[in-house]
């Protein structure tokens, strides 16, 4: 699975208060992220094997 996300220039703060600096943020840290092939946040994206 490939997920795409962007974060603020200062990083992000998790719901429990942990601050993640921008150079350590991964897509999983961001709530609004897209999966490869998805046209909206509600879509599951395209699943494939490689």
C-alpha cells in the first residue's frame, strides 16, 4: 500500500500530545491521507501486488 500525506512545516502533534518533528513524520501520523489511486479520502484506493 502506498499512502500520501503532507504535514505542516512544524511537524504534527498526535492526539495524545506527542510532537512529531517534520523530518520524522510519516503518512501514518497524518489523519487526512490518500491511498494510491484514491480519488477521495473515503475511497480505499487501488490494491495491487508487486
